[in-house]
C-alpha cells in the first residue's frame, strides 16, 4: 500500500472532474469511494484506484488481477488495456481514457489538496539543480520558508530523498501538500524532460519558468535533439501561468527558440547571457582558486560581485536566480543593492563543482555531476581558468543510457585534461569493461582503473602543487549501481578517505 495515502480522507468518485472525456466505463457505480491511487500494483491497498498504463516494456493491464487481489476497486486504463482486461471477465469498475497518464496528477489533487502559491520550474540539460538550490538559498536569505525539489532530493525547510529529478505525479503532489502544511509557500522545482513528457507536472501552475541550456542527453529516451527540446518546451507552452514570468538563458543552442516560445504566451521575461541583447548581461569574469569575481549589467547599470563558486558557467546560474527574484519578489527593485549583495552569499551545491578536499601542497579536489558532453566540456574549460597547474579527471559513463555520448566525452576528456582515469560510474546491466573500453577508445592517454575507490586514491596521489582533480559523473550520489544492486558509495567521502590514507590530512 502506498504510504502517502495513510491518514488521507477518501475521495468520492462523483466529485472528480475529469479533463478528458470517458471513452467507456464498465461496472461503474455512482457511490464509488477511492482511498488512494497508484500505477504500481505493489502499492495498491483496499479501495484504491489502479492506473493500468502502457510502459516501455509491458502494459500495466497485465497486473490488473494482482491489483484487484490487493484491494483495487477501480481500474483506469486506455483502449489497449481494455483489450487485455476484456479477456479476464472482471467485475471491478473500469474506466477507459485516451490518455490516462495525464490524469494521475490531476486526480492526486483530490487527495493532496494544498499547493504552494509560488513555484519556479527549472528546465534545461545542465544547471537545473544549481539554479534550484540558489533560488532556495536566496529566499532563505530573504527570510522565507522555502524548499527545492530535484536531483538532490527535497531540500530546505524539510528534507526528503527523491528517486527521480522530477518525482512521479503522486509523490510530487504529496511533497507539495506536506510542504504547505509545514508553512512553506515558495518552491524551486526541477522539471526534467522525462517528467514533462510523462505529465508528472500536469495541473501544477508555475509562477516562473526557467530555461538554462540544451545539449545532448537522454537520446536513449527522446531519440534526438528536437524531441528533447520539445519536451523541455512543455514548461513554457503549458505549465507557466499566462500572467507568469520566464527567465531564459539565450547564449546556447535553442536559447533564442525557447525565448520565442515563451514570448508567445508569457508576459514578463528576463533574458540572461553574454549577448548584447540580454537583459541581465554577463560582462566579465575573473576566475581564481578561491572562486570568481563577476561583472554584469542590469537596467543600464553595472555591478561587480564576488562569488565563492567555481566554474564560469555559474555566472549564468546565478543571474538566472537573480532574474527569478526580480520577476517574483516585488521588493527586489526597491532594495536592488541589498538583493545583489545576497548573490555573494550563495553556497556551492552538493556535487556541483563542490570542493571536497585539498592536499598539503595546495592541490584541490572537486566533485561534479557532469555526465553529458556539454557539461564535461564546460566544466573542464572552466577549471582550467581557475588553476595554474595540471587538470586531472576521473570519470566513467552510466550503463543503459545514451551510448553515443561516450565517444564524445572521451574526446573531450582527452583534449581538455592533462591526466585522465577512466573508471566505473553506474554500470547497471551493462558490462562495465565494455563501457570503459568505449570511452578509452577515444581517450587513449587515459589510465583504466575499474574500481572507483582505487581510481580516486590514484588520482589524489598524483596531484602536485597548483593542480586540480575533478571526480565527475556522480556528484551528490550516495550509491553505485551494478545490476539490481545499489552499493553505498560517495565521491566526496572517497576523496576524504584518500587524503587520509595518503597522510595528506591538514
């Protein structure tokens, strides 16, 4: 049984207003009571509604009998599901819709009725987590109860772990309902392409939409860059309120196109970038081994701030955050200088160019989530500007994911790093040695060390004065996935263990 529905009042079926027309209903009774919903038959309890949906490998209708055995009194499915169920001669209520997946989030609102009045949705290939955390930090510095929801979990006023960047529709509604009950009314929410396409955010109106960038990722799911972009665009086409706002990074590919989409229905837009036409324009950055000094223009005035953040890409993330505050918080313009000073207080996000250790000789070690070609390239180029020594890189690639990006990342690593160690990431159900060899083929100068812990120890050991080591790919993750098993593993902790083992602890 799904734990989210314990102590939640049941819902009368007659009170549910469906946004889709019912194609067909069977055995439906007007006095039907639903005590919960799920698309997983293992989470069904007494008087639950079971969403029997088409998946990538199978159809949920095949698990209808299991759901009914556990207590389901309503089956919601599509025409394909009806064909499967029709042969079972069931007496349970069945409703057929053309797109039942879209209804999960909407029906969940009848159980979890509260939703924060201010939600910022952030989409893009890279930077979502950083922007979400920075927005939450900014709100906290202004004295508001706030939270961020995304890859690193639910963070802020209360904390939960999440399985996906954008939680499934039911879990997300439960989080939002819980946060409001705890007094949180401002949320920064990562909107992944999977979450957008799979309608996990349906019915959730965003006050502000943010677009960070677009580069190759998730081709195993979307197929190509255009489908991937279309998924991201759903945020601005459907979810941002018509009287809401948008913060758009316009420098990268598809930035101008996303801007046009936003302009078609969203009245308040702030653009960010180095281009002259950007509303918040990056003028210059001075990168050091302590962080960076950022110069930018806003409303024909120039400002300079010190950031304790590594990576030149952080300028865009920080200014997207400031754009959101200008769109959402009315007092920002009145207290502009104070608001700008708060940008200097932003702290690194776990696993995002996070300094986790240093050697006695001054060499520094970073953990970064970079797992796409664009993110890896941007990160390595940026780190090169921060340090005078050599750049060391440890990385691998996740199994059962976009295979095509492995060769690209191998080339980038070879070109932009002085020393490279190829190791295991999350192999999942692929042969780990095959993954490593696919990268090594395009990064011939690399050393191959399968065990990630040994790789980190070797990487730390070879650092000289002025050098920097980046352990890339897994960021904040506390596990490593081999097959069906998750083993405890954290890059940051492993770096600390290596420092201690080598007698380098300061």
